DNA sequence: ATATAATCGAGACGGTACGTCTGGTCTTCGC
DNA sequence: GCGAAGACCAGACGTACCGTCTCGATTATAT
């Protein structure tokens, strides 16, 4: 897990509980309002109930540590069933919504977005490993939707995708994830985007 | 502007250029990636080319200073013309998009959202003075749209509003405001939300 | 007093009490058994009741600080009256003995001798400014003694000097300065060195 | 040699080379300018090319280790021949001078004197086992000298002893043992102390 | 032969101290 | 009075080291 494992030639083993205690501490503190730059390995160690030494031994910089934290966040993404466009979109949006509802995960991601400039490597990794695959999956579903005749072929699919995920992303960014029921909200968004808000001209 | 003005009995006058230099410094540093908690009055003074003393004389805390910075951000909001729903929405969205494109303003707001927990007073003010009025205006337009028969009456208007503004808010949050043409993007969003992405059943 | 004084263009003045508090702290701690290498500016600051900052502002290294401490030790050396060899020697030895009796001074010098290798510059200064002049004075007195016919001309004067001062130096080195009466002990040493311990062959 | 040897029921034997390597390391480092408090078992282990474990297994504290080091220093003391006072004194002083010339031994003793307060037990042992017997021997010789009519009976023998040994002790304390020829210097000191530096009144 | 037992090097661990840096306050100077 | 310079205390940070504990490998004794 840690970037740089020394060659094992003997000596005491690292306590695996320390790793998770530290990562938990990071998530808790960020969820409590800390910024990524504001956090220090020292403060994290204190919160984790671990000696500074043990933290610095594992991660030289905050960057490396946050990478491992990100790894923890990156849960397996849901696979669309292929039953139908509406259902496939629901699977994807529900997956996103569930992450948004997870206070610790969404706080971490919000912080990462806000401080992307300070942690370019971290932000890049986040994009490649978390954002990109999900965006790709969404595109696949939309493409199949067009083939099936369920999605208008004359609209930029990227725009459709943006319309679908932005409400959830915006909530994550603003932290207003209180009254968010993943299942219900996903459905509502999909229905509205597919059918449109405009009144049918009689 | 400043919370506490001393009784003027003589002596040198405060240099008004100092005020704007400091506020500019804050906006520049936040746009450059600084967090609100991470900034210190000392660092700000250095960046503004002003003595620490001059900053502390004007603002006791970061909170007070940021309030004044926020004031600067809060440009007059555009008034819908009333010509038609589609046009009115375009006016509102264009106003939002223009703010999103402004690097310094959008960085400040992104930071404020990310650290809302740390600056509750500030965040409250931001909500009351910037978010609420615009949300109200949007609701007005949608209500009139329903009355005019241009907006479906069977859908929660809050959800429609959310769909309309979220793409721009999400871009602000993620900082990807590069290829954002306020006029064009606003139109695209409105069109898609009103007409829907689903193919009409033949 | 301190090596590097900044150009004064304004700003708060350094508190002179801090200087002496720190120097006192050093003397006290060394007298209490601390070694020169063992002492840290941090510990000294704590003992002096002063912030670390204030210490580091004045002295960059322990070396510089100890130089100033040494300055304090270097009290004016007594001048022989010229009345007679025995009396002149008494003046010099009494001066040395008094310094040996001073716990703080003698502890400092003992420490300095023990760690000469670690503080070569410091030890050099000590030798030049404290040891050398006194050694010179002793030589002058002995030379005059030879001229007056009060000191044997056939013995190396350096050896005589060494015999005179070593008992006091040895006591300083071993720290056994308890029962040392400067006046009485000086006399005894001089008497014995001049007259010899050997029984006159009848 | 080491305080606490485990009951032997099997297992690997301790490498005797380790003991001497460690003790050598201590003597070398002290001779190189280290203080007794400044040395740590860790640093000693590194210098000795031995694992920390092996050091701590043998000595719990620096105190215990230094005791063993002291043991090494304590070479057999020379026995006066009884041929004559002058010769007996020469034997004793030569023994002392030889120890003073030994860089490692004299550095160790100088350090021990400088830090006597920190290592009272160690210093006590040093006094009892090294200083006291030699001082006693010196007193014996002087007492016999008085009986033989070679030493003035009207002078405190302790003062005579002090005069004899102090030049060598002072050199040890100051580290100036370069140009010290044990044989020659001992003779010179004895001659001068016995015959005195004062010119015989014609 | 095969337990048993101690040594040894490597290294994790908590604790402590160090020197640096920065933040906010206070004090002095010059305009 | 204002702005600039800087002293001052408090506190955090990252590093380094110390003494202890834990582990695998090795080496010797005892069964």
C-alpha cells in the first residue's frame, strides 16, 4: 500500500492497524472541515493516536498519504445491467449518489477539487482512476441508448451526461447532501432529463 | 467598509488604495490555490505590499476581511426581461456563467464552499446575499413559465432549477471553466432541459 | 555585545534584560553539571524564561553565545604591586584562586577545557584573552625576581610558574574548591615553592 | 565483566569481541571529544560496528558501561622501590605521567572529572579504586621521607603531595600532553619541589 | 537428530528534543 | 495620526535520535 516498502531483511513488522488508523483520521478530519493543505502529518498522527514517527515512516509527504486515502475511497463501480437505457443510467447515478451521501468520501473529494492546484499529481490520479472510467461507462450507456432509439441522436452526449451528473456533483460541492435519497433522486433526474421540462405544445 | 472606523481627530488619513490592494491580494492568492484557512493576514499583507499593521488596523480577523472580499464579488444580478421563459432563463444562466468564468470570483466561491464549516458566518452571508436572491429570481421565472404553459406543471420546480444551474456550479466546483462560453452554453443547457434528451416515440 | 546587529531603521528595541538572563542561565546550568555540547539553545531559553526566538535572534550558534558568556567571566586581572617577588606572586595567585572559588566561572572553564576539541574557536579565544595575559604577567614577576636575586636563575621559569598555578588549576578541574581560602592557600603554595620541601642538609 | 549474565542452558554464546569493540569505541569517541552524557549507547553501537541490541543486552545504562571502561583504564600501579625518597617519588610520578600521556585514558578521566556531578557513582568508584590508593602510596613515601630526614617535617605533607602531582593533573585537564616526557618531567618537578625555587640567601 | 535457547542484525514503535518558521501583538522610528 | 521595521511569545512542523520491542536467521547446547 505504501509507496516505498524497504527491502525486508529482518526486523519488526509494521503494524497494519496503524495504516488504517491514519487513513481514517484523515477522512474524519477532512469531513470535519479541514483542508488538505491545512492538515499536517503531525496533526494526523495525533488524531490517529499514533506516533509522528510511524506516520513519517510510511509517507514522506501529504501527497503520498492522500494517494492512499484516495485508494480507499475508490470503491468498485456498479456495472450497468444492459436491460435498458433508463435502468442503466439509474445504476450509474445511484452509484454516484451513494458516494455523494458518504460524508467522508464526499468531503475528501470536495477538498481535492478545491485544492486541485496544490496537488496536481493527486488530482490527476483522481481523474484517471475515478472520474474517467465512470465517464466512459456513462458514454457507453448513452451510445447504446442512441442505437436503441431511446436517446436523441442530435444532441451532444457529453452535454447529456453533464446534465445527468451535475446535480449530484453540485450537491457534493456545496455539502448539501442531507436529504439525498440515492434511489429516488436518481430516478427524478433521469426522468426529467429524458422527458424534458417543457410543456408539450398542444 | 471596515467594521470599526476610529473617530477622526486629525493625523494622517488612511490610504484607500491599501484597502483594494489587500482585497486584490486575497483574490489573487485564492485564485492561485490558497485556502481560506491557510491564508494569514501576515501573508496577505506581504502579497499586498502593505505592512502587517495596516491590515490588522482595518480587519481584526480573517472573517471580517473575507466579508469585504465577498462584497466585491457580489456584482449586480441581471434582471429577466419578461419577454419569454426561454429568454428569461437565458438571462439568469448567462449571469451565473459569467461569474463562473471569472477566475478570481469562482475560486473564492469554490473555496468558501469547501470550507463552509470553518466560516459559518461568512457562508451564511454568502447564501443570503448571493444565492438566495438569484434562486428566488429563478423560481419566479419558472412560476411564470408554468402559468404561460411553457413549463410542465407536474414537476417540482426546484428540481428543474437544480438541473439548470448545476452544470455551471459543477464546473465552478471542479475548476474546469476553460472552454465555457456563457452565451452558448447557457442556451444549450436550457434547450436540453426544456426539450429533453429522450427520443420521441414515433 | 551580539555578533550581528541589524541596521536600525525603526522597530522595537531588544530587551537588554534578555541578554543577561540567557547568559545567567548558561552559567547556572553549566555549574549544575551540564556540558557545553549537551546544552541546547532551546533548553537555555527555557531556563532563562525567554522564548526560543529571542535567543536565536541574538546568537546563531552555541559558539557565539558561549563567547559572550566567556566575556562575562573575564574580569579585570589584578596588577602586581612591584613591592616584592613574594608579594607580587601572591597578588597573581590570589586573583586566580578567587576565580577558581567562583563556582559558575570555574565550572564554565572546566567544561571549556574538557570540550576544547569541540569548540576550537572558543578555546582559542579563551587562551588568548584570559590565559595568555596572566601567564605573561607571571613571567614578568619571575624575571624581575631573578634580577632581584630572589629567584634561582638556573631553573626554567616556566616550570616554576607551572608549579605555582597547577595546584589551583587542578582543583578547578576536579571541582574540589570547597575548602579553598584564596589568601591562605596562595601563601602556602608560594612559601613551599620558594623554600622547597626538602630538609636542609645539616 | 557484565553485570547480569543469564543462566546458561544452551543457545548461542556471546561474541567476546563485541565487548572490547564497544569499550574501544567509547575510548575512541571520548578521546575524539565526546562527553560522557553526550554519548549514547546507540552512537556507541554504530561506532563499534555492532547492533544496538548487542550493546543493550550487555549494559543497561551508560553508567554500567563506563564502569567497565574504567576498569580497562585502571592499570597496575607502580610500587616504590624504597631505595630513597627521591627515587620513590619518581616511580610514582612516572606512573601518573604515563597515564596522562595516554590520550585515551586521560581523555576519559578528564571527561569523568568534568561530569562528576552527572555520574556520582562512577566518580566515586574512580576515586576509591584509582585515586585513593595512589594518594596513599604517595603519603607513605613522604612519611618515610620525613623519618629519613629528607623531607621537612614542618610542612603539611598533603600540600607537598599536591604540589607534586598537580602539574601533571593540570596538564591532563587542559589536554596539553604533547611534549610530556614522563621520565624527564617527573624528575624536574621533584627536583624543584624538593629544593625550592628561591635563591639561597648568600 | 531434534528440540531448546540464546545471540545477532534489522527495523518498527512511542517519546522527546531540537532548530526553524510563521502568526498575531506590541513597541519604536520617521513622516 | 499613519506606515514600516522589527522585537517578542506562542505554537506547529519535520527531523533526528533514544531506548524498547519484535522479528527472522544463526549458532550452540541438551536431549
